[in-house]
C-alpha cells in the first residue's frame, strides 16, 4: 500500500468537515434558544417544554419550527413569523402579538387568553382546539379567510 499525502489530506479534510457539521447539528438542536438570541430567527428549530414567558421576541422568524408544551405567556411577539410551524399545547396568554403571521401553520390545543392579535394572520392555518374567545381580535385574518373585527374600537 502506497501512502499518498494528497489523498490523505483530502480524506482528513472531509472527515473534519463531517464531524463539524454533525457537531453543529447537535449543538443547534440543544441550544435553539441561544440561536434565537443571537440571530433573531430560529427557522426549523424545535422547542419542547420551554418557557419564553415575558420575553421580548419582536419580529423573530420561527418559520417551519416545532413547539410542544411551550409557554409564551406575556411575551412580546409583535410581527413575529410562525409560518408553517407546528404548535401543540402552547400558551400565548396575555401576549402582545400584533401583526403576527401563522400562515399555513398547524395549531393544536393553543391558548390565546388575553392575547392581542390585532392585525394577525391565520391564512391557511389548520386549527384544532384553538381558543380565541378571550383574545383581542381586530383586523385579524382567521383560518376561514374571514376578517374578524370584533374588538376594534
């Protein structure tokens, strides 16, 4: 067997690159909240049992993320993007959510008690057990494409 320095260098570079990519993927899944703080976006992130209660997350892009048993109570989520997300057992109680987008999202057992959904959009969203009775709805586009102005002054 002949030792070929170029082939060995190429193999070593590939092995290092693959281990870095694998390490990054693990770090990303374990520290999605850190990514959120640093980049203001968390596309494709997954959260389970996390609490963002009272946090300021204005304009954060959560496109294609997954949320299970997450608490956003009292958070400031104005103009945040939840497009194509999957949310199950999530609370947005008393959150400020003006201009939020839930386009093509899937919402199961999501609570909006006291949340301000002025100008929010649920365009194409699929909902099951979503509670909007106590939410502020003004210029809110509902999943059925109707505009709800029930709480406009």
